């Protein structure tokens, strides 16, 4: 097959392995101050709705910081990911012996400072309008860049009408990953990948790299105050599985957007994977976290 790109290579989808590999990088990247501000602003017994929850990575990031009891409604469209979530939380609780974990519906987690009742709901988020009645806060991680401007605007208006107190959206991708060392094809691949990120993911033409700006505008228009902060993936030898999978998915998406890049992209990918194996590759993938709250 030579240097031709296999457009069916694994690594870019939201499968369980991909989510497991990215969780440590997400933990490192999220802005700690913004996350703490969101959690500290929640009232006791807050009802939190998470969109696109995967296997529960965002909640696992929040649990050590919880200082009150909350009810967490995790919405996810993939029943297979929900099925894997119990094992992921059991493993997390094993690594955090000061927390107790009880299966069931709801899942119950209790620690030294807080507690959580976790309800899972398998739902297609593109199928209709969500019921936000009684919801205190909405959260999502690595999800806000998948929706369209129209979807974000409608949702922000709906959240304001339902008196949702806060919206926390972490890890919204920003265009233009930075590679060290640089290669001549970096710019072309970056522009093709950015265009691919804006394709329709089922919720209208996606915001992609404009997600943080788009959500901030939508939420301000709906009457919220907004803060944002950088959250940067730092890929390389410290996250080899994630980095390799991301490189393959990055090239695959760029070549789907611009098929004429395939031959040259094959050489680029071979070089990058070689640099990764040698511990000589560093990649920064920029994201931004967004926090909105009612004044």
C-alpha cells in the first residue's frame, strides 16, 4: 500500500479506547481555575445535565473537587459507551479509596467532601429539544465544537428561559495545532483538518475551531456572563497511544476533506510516527474552556 493513507484507520472516532486514551490528556488540559469556579458556584443538590457524556470522564474530573451533593444526569447516544462506564467508575473508585461506589440506578458515589447520584440516559441529542426543567447547570466536555451556531443559539436561549444557572463547556477545539519539529505540509493539513471539523456531525454545520467564540456569543446573547480559558493538549511521548491515534485521525480527516493530499500526507504521517517512536515529537492542540453563568 506504500504511503497511501488508509481512510478507515482507527483513532479518530469516539470509541471506548479513544476516550480512555484521551482522558489523562483532558485532565491535564482543562483549566483548573474555571472548573473550580463552576463547581464552587453550584448549590447543594444541584441537578447537572451533561451532554455527550461518553463513559463519564468529565464527572471523574469533577469528583475530587466536589464539596456538596449533586445529581448528575449523563446524556449519551452510544449505549456501548454507557455500558462501559460502570467499569470505568469502579476502576476510578479503586484508585480513590476515600470514595465509595455503589452500582444501580442511580449510581452512587460518596467521598470526603461531596456525593453524587449519577443517572445515565441513552438519547440522540440531534432528535429534538431537551427538557431543561429543573436543571441547575449544563456541562459538556469535548462536545461543544460538534454543534452548529444555530444549535448553540437555540440551546442558550432555551437554557436562559429554563433558568439554568450555569453552562460549563470544556475542551472546545481551536484551529491550528502546533508541531515541533515543523514540516512543510503542516499548514495544508491544518487547514484541511479545520475545514473537516466544520462538517455536519448531525447537529448542523459544526462550529469546529470557532466553538469557544460561537458559544460565548450565543450565551451572552441569551443573557449570561461568560469567561473562557485556554486548555491545551500537549501530545508526544507522554501520551503515545493518544498521539498516534490522533495523528492517524488527523491525516484521515484532512484527506477526506482534500483527497489530493493523500500521497504527501502518507509521507508526513510516516515521519511523524517515526518522530513519536523516537521521543522527538511534540504537538500542542489548542482548546478553550467556556463558563457561563446567570448574573
